[in-house]
């Protein structure tokens, strides 16, 4: 499970090495190094590289502000790491409970399957922007007439010599 950095643990008037920043934030050293490659400012003239606390806090604030909520007709694409519209304007709704279910769609950018949890009430609003196909929910095993699919054992007889 990914960890969220503990931004409140950063002391404003300190400088941190990669190891110290990782320990304070509760993330791995590789994560801090990746942040350095992605624009976290650091003093790299001498070894070890020092990260100013104010820069670290500003970088974490900017990362948190980037997360944009999805519009009603968008799903979050984990490959693109951004909210995206459904390809071809089509999606499938798979009911899970009586009041809600999952919306499945392909990402218009990378063709990855995206999922979004929606309530049945939202379907009318979604149908205005998307072509929503309502799928039949899977029948729970407890409600089926023959819950055991392994019935070959009953047909076997004891013919071993």
C-alpha cells in the first residue's frame, strides 16, 4: 500500500539529506530520489545533497494540488494518472448493489480500462454525455440453483480394481 508523505513532520528551519527526508516523511529513499529527478530543488554542489525544508513543503503542496477531481463524465486513468474521457463516448454500468455499481470505460488517450463507482441516481445525468450500457449483474453463488460447479465427483463411480 502506498504511503502518503507525513508533511507535518518536516521542520521548517532544517535541511535534510535524502535519507533524513525519507525517514521524516515515512517514504522510501527511492521515492525522494525520484522527486529530485521530477523537480524537487536541492543543493547538489557538495555531497550529500541537501533539501531545504521550505522547498520540500512547497513541492509536496504542489503535488497534492495537482490531483483534480473527475468530472461526472470522466474516469480516472491510472496509466495516464489523470481524469480522462471515455473512448468513443461509451461506457458500461455494472450494478453491484441495488443503489450503485461500477462504470467501466476505455481511456480515450491510452485505451486502458478505467473504473468509476457511481450511484444509480447518477446514471440519468451520465446518459446525457455518455452512451451507457447497463450490464446484467452476476448472480451470487448463494442465490443460484446449483452453487457447486464441481459436480463431476458425483458422476464418478468406484471402478478401480
